[in-house]
């Protein structure tokens, strides 16, 4: 019979597995996401499910902007795009309120 690991052991293994991924979210499952992207225009993107805010830090200016009322799928789109800058221009710029 297979041994079932205790909850703390299972959570620890899950945390290690997530840390080893070359994936999007640092805190996946908790509604807060953040990652660096491979882009000549964008440094990092972040997302808060609770607030539906998308945060983007741009490389050239070093400025960080927060976009409001953004659905999670838009964060996923920009973070997974082959060109995050193009995705930003086509799907985020001039579509969401920002500060």
C-alpha cells in the first residue's frame, strides 16, 4: 500500500515543485502573480486577482504603471506572449484606466 504524505510534506513538495518551474506566477494560487518577461520593452508584469490590477514595469523608462479592471486572461496573455510589447500595444494600451 502506498504511503500518503502528511499535509505539510505535500505542501512543501508542491512549493518546491512550483519554485523549480520556469513558469509565470510566483505565488500562484494566492491571487498574486508576478514575473519577468523576455521583452525589449517590458521588464516585469504582475497581477492581483483581488483588485483586478495589472502592473507593468517598462525597461526604457523604468516606470511602473498599474492598469485597473483587467481580467486575469489579459495578464496571462501578456506574460506568455512571444512579444509582450506587441501584446501590450494590441490588447492593453488605451483599453484600461491606468496610473
